[in-house]
C-alpha cells in the first residue's frame, strides 16, 4: 500500500529523500537528520545524500541491512516485512515502509530494490 507523506516541514518537493526517509523511519526530527548528515558529510568528505554518508546513521541506530537476491520491488519488500519499519533504496532514491505502508512523495511501489534496512 502507498500513502502520500512528505516529512519535509515546509512540504516542499525537493531532492531530500534521504532526509525524509531517515526522519520518517527513525522518528527523528527532519532538521536533526539534516544536521547529522551535514556533520557526516564534513567528517567523511562525502555528499550528504550518498550511502557512504548516511550509512553511519544507520550503523549508529543499529539498522540491519539486507540485499534482495532477486528482482523484488518496493511493494514486495514492504509486504515481506509487513511487521517492520524499513528504509528501502532503489536507484537514485530512498523511501520508507512503515508496517507495509510505503510513505513517500511519490509511489515507487513498482521500482526494483537494490538494498534495504530494517529498523524494527
């Protein structure tokens, strides 16, 4: 199932999917996530919206990473982990599934997942 949700406090439609996904999945205030990513980007000398930068947050919060072994879609992964909160990565985008509900500013249900993290 998909539900429109924009964690951006200004409800802007901008390239902030990493911030929105982390904020939604971990229940952390949007600007706090933005600040965490900014600090990581300075420390690791990386763009704050790439995996090398946000992986530190996932590690700090104890998220478990999985890589599907076949062509699973966002919807498939959300259904397989219907009792969990997930951060799901597809090429060029992060999204969130909260108990089998994909929460994002666009419906990416049919996109192929390359990796995902289980929050709970």
